[in-house]
C-alpha cells in the first residue's frame, strides 16, 4: 500500500479562502470547552473521539480543512476521512493548527462564545 499524502494548508491560505467566501468547511477537532474558548470563525466543532460516529455530518461535496491544536491530530483525521471515501483533493489539514492560526492572525480573529 502506498503512503498517503495529506494536503496541508497554511493559516494564510485558509484565511484567504474564508475571506473570499470559498466553499470550505473548517472542522475544529478540539474538545468543546477549547472550541468555546475561541475558534476560527465559522468552524464546526467535532471532537476527535466523535468523528467515527458523526461522519454523516461532514459534507463530501465541499473542501474540508481539519484543525486541532498543532496540526498533528488533524493529519490523522484527514487520513481517516480519505480511508472512509472522501476525496483526498477535498480534505486538508491546517498546518500548525489553531496555534499557527493565532500566531499568524492573532487572537482577535477568534470568535468567542
């Protein structure tokens, strides 16, 4: 079996896509309390342990960018989605995770509950 290649997008690339209004869903894989403390605007909260039972909530016809704290867990979940039938061209991981996003864009861009 060939090694799987997962696309990574930078915080700058993701913000540009969101600013343009591209059809992209950001999935925040952190725990609910972490999500509520601050998240990328419009992100869907889907804790990693819930992914297998909530797969049906994820669209298959738009791009999905997975995001965690530092970008490692999201790579694993991206691979899992591809194994479950999502097109590799439609699934990506946010490089550096929310930590990278905050480093580049600052905390002001986070929505707070």
